[in-house]
């Protein structure tokens, strides 16, 4: 990305509201090619296009049937016919679609990792081979093409195992098998037969992530975060489905330092730039196992900004274009929770605009299908317990407002 003056930014992906808000506060004019087209995204965008056209009384449909990676290219082309856009920022959703990222980068230069770098960290077999070479702990894993191969690999790795689709995000389609019978069922669920699936050793422990910034010359580990996974009280139907984060995650200093050391090794080896996330499982023996890299903005963005008192979009652009990283003199002693709510049934979206700390707000009276994302709740407290409790209270109030469609 050339060191030119940037004024107009395009935010692309699934989880775009926090990025758009941050970019707006940093002084940029915002455009978006996103999936949901939520109310609070529309407020900060000069123009936007979305896959879902939210309308009162109309269903938003099911994500699994509506999501099309190529649609983001179509929306970007449509916006470029109307406005000039200087650069793009990536959210989640497109990490595993290198062909789409290549075309997007030709349409609008992506600030951050080049598509070929993203491909390197998202191609799991090669990625895990690199981790092995670097002597970085990671769950033993292999891609399989059929159930016989899956059974062989699972036996070699040892049960229980995790079964993952070859492409995806947010924990969708991931399951665990503790026996050959369970393996057959989960492989079918993860689309084996239509695509490869990843068989991975299950590591029992704390789900965590590192949020970091990288310039050409330096790396800064911003925060280590707790991931909230598969929570039934927010009606997440996926056992490994992403439900948000608590920032920061309190761990023994030795474990935190090991996470930071691993983060630095991964960034240097793969040449990552800007805002990136690394997902870990921290075992009961306090060993951080690297699960994957998210080579773009993460769902922790607003929580990280709240805790550190920075604008992450501004710092991402500074790192990528101006080769500078922020000086963080004092970290807040508070904790920040992001809780993602899902619908317990097919419901009519209520008016969520008057709630403080609610993000990803659907259009009033649109219909949201069972198990689909409803909104996010952001809450700050002086402890993990207080922060999470505040988020849960708001969630409970929202759930009492829901009416069946």
C-alpha cells in the first residue's frame, strides 16, 4: 500500500460495525460491503451495500444459505461506480477465499496483509508444518477426504478429536468426536464428501486469543483475551460457536509471556502486518497451543480499544503505512466484555437503539430466524465477573423483549 493520503475507506466482511465506528472516529469517510446491513452500520456509512436487505416483516434468512463470498466483490464494484474509495479494511468472512481477496485487492488496495500472506496462514496443513518447524505447540491435525481416512487419522491422533470444515469462521460447523461412531456423524455435518475436513486433536483448556499490531520493523502484543465459546445462555447452537470475548484474560505471567513470545514468532515468520489475531487453547498444563491466525481485524476490536484507550483502525493504518506502533503508557484496570446474542426462536426484531452498549442492531420489525445473530452487547466493569454480569443483564432484558414471528 503506497504512503498516500487516505480519506475514503471501505470496510468489507461480516463483522463490520466496530471497524466502521473506529474508522469514523479516526476521521475517515466510511463505505461498507457487508453481510447484515445493520442499523448502526448505516449510521456511520456514507454509502453501504449488504447481502441481506433488512425490511420490516421480512425474513433475514439463514446465514448458511445466504453467505456468498463473491457477493462482496459485486457490492464493491457497485460502490466504486458511484464513489472513489482509497483503500479497504478487512473484517471476518473472507480469510479462506484467496481468489476473492486477490480480486478485491485489485479493485481497492487492502490495508494490512497481502492476499498471499493471508493464504499462507490460512492453509492449515502448511501452516501447521511451519508451526512444527518453529517448535510452536499446536494440536496435531490432518486434512482428510473420506470417512476411512478420517477414521485412520483419528485413531493415530487419539480420541477425542475436533472436526472442522476446510473453510469457515466463528466456530460454525465445528464438532467433537469421542469415538468412531461420533466421528462418522460429525464428518457428515462438516461436509465431508463435498470438501476436505480437518481432523484435529482436542485440547481441553481455556479458549484465548492474542490481539497484536505489527509494522515492518516491530511487533506489539496489545492484549491477551478470553474467548467465549458455545454459550447456551445466548442460544448459540454451535458447540464451538463464537459468542464474544472478555478482555483481558488474566493468566500467570509465565503463560502470558509464552503467548507473547509465540505471537512474535508467528508474526515474524509469516510477515504479518497491521492488526492480527492468534487463537490459542491454553491447556490445563498451562501450555498455549496455537489453533489459527486471523489475519485481519478481530471481534475484540472495541474491547481492546476500551481497555487500552487507543483507536485501533488509526493504529492499524499507522503500522501498515507509516511503519509506527502506538506507545501505550497506561492500561485500564477494567475488563471489557463483548457478548454476541443469538435468537432462541424465529423472532421479530425489537427496538434496540435505546440500549447503551448494544451493537450490530437489526432493523426494527425485521424477522430473524432461529439461531441467527441478534446483536452484540458491550459492557465494562472493574472485574471479569462484573463486566460479564453487566453484559448478561442487558442480554436478559433484550431476550424478554422478543416476540415470535
